[in-house]
């Protein structure tokens, strides 16, 4: 049981460390001047991937859903009913609390003590826990949870790759962890996002623009642990494999954590633009019922 808790703490710490890139301002990006959404089924995968590579989470949200749904999501975000698209990420719902913990006075010392007590030097224990959690995650994805068939097939590959990466990553390296904590605590204080109230006050677009530092530092931190997400995003390939009216299937191939990922996912056309079907499903559930026009 302690092994499982230790690895979960390590993963949470990495995500927390990644969640505090400096605020780069809230001016609209160049992407906001172009129509949202993709013009082809393959681009429905490649366009959001490019947004992530460009560290533009606000553009990702615009390109992942139609404009009317985006507006409903912003309303739900401001009321605190959702944090989509963060909900698409592991522990995405914990991002406000993570930022708040890092921005708190003296967080460097507190997080450093927590790390030393639970993780420092526990390399063998972390490796065993990573492999065990990989097996558990695969079994869960195969039989439980609200996942589409496409998601199950895709995520099982990701869990296996993540488990192997975590088993070999230097998660128990105290010097590396303390340096990251100090750097990222400072960045968290500059983000302006420290609580759920801040997320609601800024709204979805402005919060995501501020959180683009989250993604930027996530990449930097994980690259330091041997996981190069920019290389993964740059190497994404997507090809349409079939189409039936407003529905199509796209094969996506990329390399993650030293493993080749090969998955086929559904995309849908709405108002002339193409979107990943599972993104639409999750976003619609997060936004809640549309208000009937009067």
C-alpha cells in the first residue's frame, strides 16, 4: 500500500511542479483571429496538437469545440461547474489547488520537506509501484470508467508507456526535485491563479492563457525526467482512414515515453468544421444542456 501512495505522490508532485509557469499576459494570440476548428478530419487531430506544441491552451479550447459550445463552456467555467479542457488531463481538477499550494508563502520549504520524507532515495520502491500501477491502470481501462472504445484502446497504450517511463525516471533524485520546486514556486506566484475563485473570475479563455505557462513548464520538467513532450507533439502523424458523411475515422501515430502509439479515433463535422468526437462528448457533458432559443 505504501508503494502505491508513494508513486501517486510522485506523479502529483510532478503535475504540481508543472502547473506554475509565469503569466505571459492575457492579450489574444494570433490564433484567435482565424476560424476555430479544422477543415479536414486529419486536421481535427493535428490542429489541437499544434496548439499544445505552441503552448496555447486557449487556442486548443477554441479548436476542440464549435464556437457555440465554447461559449457554453465559458459560462459553466465561470460558475464553477467545469474546468474543461483541464478535465481531459490527469488530475486536471486539482490544478487550482496545486497552484495555490505552490504559490503559498514558504511553499518551497514545505514541499521540499514533503518530498524528502516520502520520495527522496526511494528509487526501487518507485519503480515497483510504477509497474504495479501500470498493470492496475490497464485493467481499469479495459473494464471500468466512462470511456469510449477509442479512448480505451488509446489510453491503454499510454498507460503502458507512462508506467515504463515512470519506472525508469529519476523520480527519487532529491537535488533535481528541490531545484524544480524553488523555480516553479516563484512562477506559480506570478501566474495570478491561486484558487477556484481566480479561475471563475478570469473565465475560461483568460485562465487558459495564463495556464499556458503550466504546459510550458510541464514540458520542461518532464523533459528533465526523460519525457520529451515537444518531440511527441512534433512527431504526431494523422491520416484519414474512412469517412461516412459527417463522421470519419483518423489514424494517429506518435512516439511517447520511448514507445510507439498507434490509435484510430472518431471525428465529427459540425457547421463545416471537424472535431475529435470524444472531445465533443466530454465538452457537451461539461457544459450542460443548451439554453433553448427564445
